[in-house]
């Protein structure tokens, strides 16, 4: 890992077409600006990790739901709008 010290307004160049600019430094946080071509993905690691974990949890939970749905379909069960909890207009 390359570790650099930069001051506000200074830049870091990555390749020929990515520029990182230090915009502000507050306490223990630093604001940076990233100028890159549209085709370059720029993602926050913690957001990507959270989405991956949520997808894994949904895939694991989906197996149980899929089995229950298969069992219902094979039994010939039907679900009406009333059973599904659909709202009825007030009379």
C-alpha cells in the first residue's frame, strides 16, 4: 500500500485519467474529490460489503421461501386478495 501525505488542494494522479483531490480535512475525516472516466466504478467499500452481505442473506432465506412456495403450488392451494391482506375500500 502506498501511503501519501497531502494538503488541501493537492492532488494524486492514478494512471493517465484519474485525479484525486483533497478538498477538506476536518478532525479525523478527509473529503476527497475523484475525477475519473464514466466507465470507472468508484464505490465505498463499506457500502459494497453491506450490499454483498444482504444479497447473501437474501439468497439463503430464499431457499426456504422457494420450498414453501413449491409445496403450496403442488398442493393446488389458491390465495385470494382477502387472504393476501389486500386493502378493501371503506364502505
